[in-house]
C-alpha cells in the first residue's frame, strides 16, 4: 500500500490511473512479479504482489519514482508525491491471501467510489473486474485466485 503525501490525491484523472496501470504492467512483466489483486483509490493504492526476479522494494522503487516524475511533469507540480515508503506485509497462507484479495477489492465500495457488488465488477480501476471476467489486465494472475475458490472459473466467480 502506498499513500499520497499528506493524503493528497495521487490520481487526478482516469488518464493518470491508466498510465499508472500501464507502467505497473510493464514493470511486473519485466521483473516476473505476480499480481493477485490491486485497487486504485484517489489518494492511495493497494497491490498484492508475489516477488519474482527482483525484490519487491526494487519493483516499487521503479514504479513509484517513474510514476511520480510523470505525474509531476503532467500536472505541472514539484516535490514528493508519495508519503514515506510503501507499506508491505508478508502473506504466507492461502487463507490470508483470500482475505487480502477481499480487503483490497472491497476498497472502492468502502470509499464510495462504486455502489454495490455489481458496479464493483465493472469498476476498471480494481482487479475485481478482471477476476469477474469483465476487464483485461494480462499481468494480473486471476487463475491463482479463482483456483482458491473452485477449479472451474464460472463456479469460482459465483463463490
């Protein structure tokens, strides 16, 4: 998780969100890092990642530095964009993985960005839409998460 400095917005427009996701996808594929869940909020974001060829700290440094430089240039601002270092926790069990996926993907509802579960399935700035088959992000590992619910994708999505 990473928050904007002084809880300010780190995403002003949908173009900002799309640029962040494109950058994220490129870095994840380049570093062979797996993403299970994600959600972009106006002033912060959540990622559930499994490290690959490089440590998560390297992945996040590339993501945060590159995005902050782009954001500042695009919005004609200066200074820090993110508050402190990103926050990370270690997840070693499938049950906890599911809890993290749920927590992350419920964030847009809790923040009032979407109303209800059906709208959440269509929200393009959360990995839940990808899990439900309504969005596409080639870098998100939906199969691993859905497989924790059922062997069949349709049954897993219902669950």
